[in-house]
C-alpha cells in the first residue's frame, strides 16, 4: 500500500535541538564520553513538594478527566500568579491550561490563522515557531534581530514588516536562544505599532523566572490595558519549576480566542494530564524557594563559563540576561579551523571533541551555536575546555 502524507507536513523541518540531543545520547550509549549542551531543560529534579502533591492526588483517586481548559484550582493559581508577579487581572474564562506551552502555541496558531495569514517572527527564533505557523496555514515573516541591538527588533523594522495580511507578532523575552530581554520602553514602542495596525501580540514568557544581573522581566500585557487586551501570554511551569516532562503550560488573554482554543483542545487532548495539574497547583501555591535556588545556580554558572567562553579564539558572545543559553558567534572559529559552515563545525565538535551544541541555523542564525548551561559547572567547564583545545589544536597544525 502506498501512503501519501498530507501536504501540511511536507515542509516541516525536524527539530535540530532534538536531533543533536538524540545523536549525543546514542554516542553516550556507545560508551563515548559526550558532554551534551543541547537540551533545553533544567538539570534539577522537580521540587519535592510538587512531586508529593501529584502523588497525593493519584493516591486519592484524582486520576480522571478534568475540564478541557484545566482544573479550576489551577486556573485560580495561575490567576493569582499573574496578579502577584505582573499585577495583571485575568478571569477563569481568559485562561486555558494545556499539555505544555508548546501545545498552547500550537493550538493558538490553529485558531487564529487562516491560509496566507502572516506572523512576524524575530530572528533568532525558537525552532518551533515557524513550523507551527506553517502547520496552521500561515506564513512566517522573519525580521532580523541584529546582534548590535542585542538580537532584538526595532520599531522601524516592525513597521516595515507589517502588511495587510499580518495577523500576529511573536515576542519571546527572555529569548530562546539568545537569553536577551526586551525593556519596558522597547515593548511599549512595539506594542503601540501593533495596536495601530491591529496586530495580535503573542508573548512567550516561559523563561520569565530565569533573570540575571538584576535585569527585569516585563510582560507587554502589564504596560497598559490596551496592550493587555491585544496580547496572548504563553507560559508554563516547565522551565521555572523544572517540570519539563510534566507537560503543563497555559495561555492567557482574549476570551474568544481562549474559548476557541479550549474547543479545539476538547477534540485533541481532552484535558491536560490530571496528576500534572495537581503538581502545577503546588508549584504556584507552594514555596518558591526552589525556583530561586535554581535561578541562582544558573546565574553562578553563567558568570563562570561566560568569561571562559569569550577567551576562545574566533568566538564572540553577548552575555545573556535570562534563560539558560549562551549564543556565541563562531563563524570566525569555523573558518579558522577549516570548515565551510558553522553546521560542519558543530558536527565536528560532537564527533571529534565530544561536545554537543546546537547549530544556529535552526534558529535562523547560521553563524551561531547555542550552548545550554543547564548542566553541572564541572561539565560546563570541561566542555568549554574541550572546545578551546579543539580549536587551538586545529590552529597549531
């Protein structure tokens, strides 16, 4: 039997993050001492009080279907979180809990985009944004966030990218992969342009709790009532509470959009995993001390390895302000060591130096690589040492 796949999947690009991680794991299984700096998840276990809450819910028989949009108690915890952290008021009908923040984004694009609608995506971008837009029939429109502007787009760039087909703008602050933040004033200026042109703002704030060097996370929705009405916030507990495998995310915003997302989810996932929802309730209602412990550990690692990274020949890097990624420009290092592309250089680092990094091409930035510092400081220092030695050995041949 010949199977003809749907056209919608024919243009999909596999996740470079997952591909590199899988190859590194295969090498490890084969007994090779590989240091993986690819995966985008904290290396801390989920805090114990969250595990206990989920276990308790299962022992009490709370293992059945829930409302499609999430448990009322979890919606209340999310509403309280928004009020406490950003002083934004949401009601239950403005919240949907989803099977991870990625599912929230996917469902959002499915309900807002018609064939040919355009979504403005700043470069560098998280790898799944363009693919999810295309799956919904939309067209990604890329705007280059220049390194000299801390990888952020300007109001002038945004204005130039808007057309009659523009439906939405994605803002990811702090950013994956760059770790950079938009300031309140920068967000306000971008927001005013979106309001003027009736462009929906999608604010991905999944890394909001991981901020360093006294920088401030600002949600564009908190700047004014008008911007709140024009914004859908995407968030979750994966990064903030080290709950990546629990798959709990959420979207907050316009009632009609949230209702449409809930209706669609009722035909896809039915509801987010029930015990995970009880864990997420504990995550938001319980102690936040583990969140700060993890954030402080990431900041400490960053301050150590950043200074070592920028000493490597041919490598330059802006210091990130949040998340847990470094995004160095290694074009010169690749050229100096005889490679025609950073992709080839990254492959050589894995196969010859036994260090797994993510090529920047998957993020729309082919001169860069992404390194995750969500692993132990000892391994990070060893990884930087291996990269440095590899480059110097190549140069000295």
